[in-house]
C-alpha cells in the first residue's frame, strides 16, 4: 500500500469499508424471485431514487477524473450541453418511455420486436452488448489505474489487475442477488459519496489558494493575454472540429442525438427508468436527473478551474507551487487532478478522493452488470430457451440472470486488463476507441429507431445493415482510422457530435430501404398481459 496515507485517510477507508459491507448485506436481504423483480425492480422504485441512479450511471470514474481536466484546460461551456440533454429528455419522455410501458418491455430493444421482428431485437441487443463491453471495460480500466496510483503508488500490471479485481468483486457483491433494485439503492449511496468527495476537494483547494473570491474570479476571466475567459458558458463559433464540440450548434444537434440514444436507446440508463411504476413517473425521473446533473458536473469543473489557479497562476500562489511538471506520473501522462491527488492533496481528503473514485467506478460497473445481464437473458437467452421449454418457471431466468452477471463481470474485467496491456505495448488507440465505441453504436441504433417509429419502414435485414453502416461510418471518421485508409490531403478533423449526425443520417437511409412487416392483430410484448402480435415478414 502507498505509504503516503495518514491515519485520517485510513479512518476514512475503514468507514467506507463498513458502509460497503453493511449496505451490500442490507440491500441483498430480500432476494429477487421473479424476472420482473430482478430486472425491473417490480416497477416499484421511487422516482427520486431512479433519478439519482440515472445521474450516477451517466457519471463515472472517468467523469471524476476527467471533469476537472475540462475545467483546467477549457471553460464552463460543457455545462451548456445540458440544453441538448433537456431537449433529448423531453423527446424520450414523450415518444419512447410511453411505448416501453405500453408494451411492458424488459429491455429497450424489445420495442423493435414489436415494430420489425425478433431478429431486429436480437441484433440491436448484440450491438449494445458489443459497445458496452468496450465502453464500460474502458471506464473500469481508468478507475483501476487511478486506484492503483493512489493505493499502491505505481501503475505496475499487478497493481492495476488487483485494483480491477477489487472493483469487480465489490460490484458483483452489490448486484448479483437483488438485481436492479440493489443497483439503484447502491447508486444513491455511491452518488452521495463521490459528490461529497468533490465538495471536500473544492474546500481544500480554496483554503490552499491565498486569495479572495474576486481575485480568483478575475484570474479566471483573464487567464492569459491570448486566452479567452474560463468562465465562458455559451459558444457560438462555427467550429466543426473536435475542439468545437461544445458550441451551441453542436449542443442543439449532435448532443440532442447523443442524449436521445443515452436516455432512450441505451439499456444502461433506460433500465432504471423502466423500474418506475408507470410512464409518467419514468419521464419525471429522466427530467429530474438532468436537473441534478448540472450542479454535480459544475462541482467537478470548478475543481479544474481552481487547479488552474493553483498551478498556472504563480502570481496568486506567491510561487508556493511549481506547475511545470503537472500531468506526469512515472513517465505516463495523467490528468491534472490525479497529479494534484498524488502530490498535493492534504491527509483525509486523499482518502475521500480514493473512495470517491471507487464509488463512481462501482456505480458505473453495477449499471453495466445489470443492464447487460438483462439484455443477455431477455433478448437472447429467453427467446431461444422458450422454443425448447415454453413452460419454464420464471425463477429460472433469475438464476440465469445471476450467472449472466458473473459472465459480464468477467468480460468487463478482462476488457479493463486488455486496455492496460494494449496501452502499454501498442501505439494503436484501443482506449480511445473503447471510450467512444458507444457513440459508434448509437449512430445505427438512432437510425433504426427513427426509421421504425417515424417513417414506419424497416425490415430485419435493413435493421442489420443500418446498425453496421452507422457503426462503420462513424468509425471511418476517426483520425486514427483516416491516417491508415486515407491520403493525408483527404483527412479531416470532425467533432464527434457531427460524426454522430452523419452516421445517424446514413443509418436512417439504409434502414428505410426495408419494408416494414405487415402486423395483424394486437401488439404486445411476449411477457405482457395482451396477446402477441401476428407478423408476416415480407
């Protein structure tokens, strides 16, 4: 263990360990006995808890570490992206959530079974699983790296692997018996922990800066002669490159699409909304979570702004801090926040930051375990098994769900370890790919849902083609792919929000080429109270 921990830090660790042990036992006292309880919480979860769970799922250890970096290097414009999130949440609340409850779905991809056919549901579910293994595994890797640096004082393979194992074991302990209900309870606890840790970091930074409020604000408004204000919130420049993704044109287009996909088409977050008692409660949970994201994200950006003053304004710090070597650890590039934690943060607060990173990682990991297990069981295993044993007891799927969680946890842990070794021994940007892969998946999913819901077109074949085209089109726009397949004078720099717009448009066109199945009779889910629809696939 890192020798730099003080007794106060160990006291914090002990308190958090007791909290983890007690809440894991308490939440799992009542085991889920039906698939509705295991995957949907019996549709009895309080709206406010679901909202916090959605908030915690949208955050991660990457946010805990990367949020301050946004404030340090940039400004407040990231907060403006929540305008796009509000617009997206309204669309999801009005269009998608009512349909999910109408058809009594367990996963968002079951809606495609009603609109197109069972193969469309399975293929969309597989696309989600593919993207989520990469995305959640990469976030787990980032958390494991941070935990290894803080706990062990190094980023050796053994330390990172041990940190990964610890995070996975704690995540499984929370979720495997109680299912989504315990995930939501856990999210509330972990959200309070990592938000509280952020507040403590802000307080410690403020106390370390020998200046009053007005001096700090003036320093942020005029950081350097050739640099704009770090307090800028809205940007209206016509910049379509990666550096311009936070301008208002991007917020009102790409970020709207991104959040429609995140809140309405990504089982990772939408599963929580499906645990509410009805569509109205689910819609309120989404809107409330967006409202809560703003102050929470603001906390992490403020940390970065204060770190800018701490390291880049020696006139204010009176030369007490050397900012010349910020961002390095054992020859590896790290964020300014991790540099501060490893070198400057006071005792006690260091322990809080450690458990804050762990809490954010556990929250994200729990979300992936539950949502991926639900897709594996409901969209892939259950349809296959019902053909063999149509009268199977429902508790069987709960047991399968627990085994699915174990399998998913192994996959995410393996992906995190793969990211570590790939990062160490290869120049190919696997980590960058893994962190952005859900955006690649979103292009196809958005195109498919837009086509089937609004254009009333699409077939099982065109759904598959649209998912592939959306993914590949977005992948081909990545700089690391362009450098391999395109001449240098053809290469371009396009922000991910615009990539998402283009990928979605192409996927929509491809999906619309298919004819929609002829539906006879009533539509309902295979596990709902209404009879199953009769579909003729032409």
